[in-house]
């Protein structure tokens, strides 16, 4: 593990607000080392990263990620994967080397479907909600300490999706998390448009009402800009 003194110092910028949402940009006060990689969503769209179901009988909490390019690919914890037999959410970030095949830890974010015309996934332009990612982080970390395995508590994930859909009055035949975003797309778009990326930021802290709901930090501004919205 690197020494704490090697970690960059950070500072926060001016908060911006739209309705009940507050966004605070986070900046690094020192120059960060540059790591070369492509983002997972971009690599999937370009056909350079293939994410698919594991062979029949394997766990639903893992997928196969195949990097067909020579460049490393970064997949971020919370990335939303759409398609195949059941939509998934990545539960641990992964940096996949060029030409490598890895098992990707995921959770199911769609309860009522287990079929599909293809075994492959497309990357969605969204990530798990703060509470959903919090459940994944807490249960995966607990599993690592207890068993050494990256196992998510699937029942808690489904319960959180159901609770959120009830509170937002979202109807989904398959209890799909993607349907929550679809139902709230107009509101989310208006808030995102009013809280644009702040140049140079490497992170964002988000508040809803009086509650701080998430803080996300990245290694470079370009990655933060891609995930900001």
C-alpha cells in the first residue's frame, strides 16, 4: 500500500444547486501521475471490450470481460450493464490489461428476467444510485473480510431497487433498475444540464436535501468529466 503522504491533497470548489440537489467539484492540488486507459463504456461501444455471460451453470454474480485491444480498459464500480439474460451492475472497479480475459464481479439489478437473445452486454450511460452502490460496497467489503471473496448481498440489492421504485412510484415488470432511470429521465436531464462539469475537477460530492449521498474521486479530470453527468 502506498504511504498516505504519497496521496494527492484535494480541495473543494464552489457548490452549485438545482432544486434539492447540490454538486461540489473536487480538485487535486498536486499533479497526478498519468495512467493510460480507455473507459469501459467507450471500449464496449468501439467493439474493443466484450462483456458476456459466463458458461451455463456459473454464478450470476460474475461476467466475462475480454479486452480485444492492446490498451488497458478501466471499468468503474457502479457501471450499469444492459442486456444478455439479466441487467447487472459492476461491484468492484477493474483495470483490464490489453488482450486479457477476466471475471468481472457484478450484482443483478433486474429481478424478473432470465433470458435474452444474446449473451453479450452493452454499457449504459448510467451508474448505480448512491444507495445501491453503498449496499454493494458494504456487502462486498464485508465478504472480503469474512471469506476473501467479492460477494455481494443480492437480496439487499433487490430490496433497495424495490424500495426506490416504490418511493418514486415506478412500475417495472422485471424490477429493473434501468426502468427507474427511464421513468425519471426528464428530471435527471434537467438537473444534470443545470450542474455541468467544472473544468479540472477530479471528483464530485453530491448532496440531496441536507444529506451528503456520495463522493466520487478519479485519477484524472478526463475520467471525472465522462462520469460527471
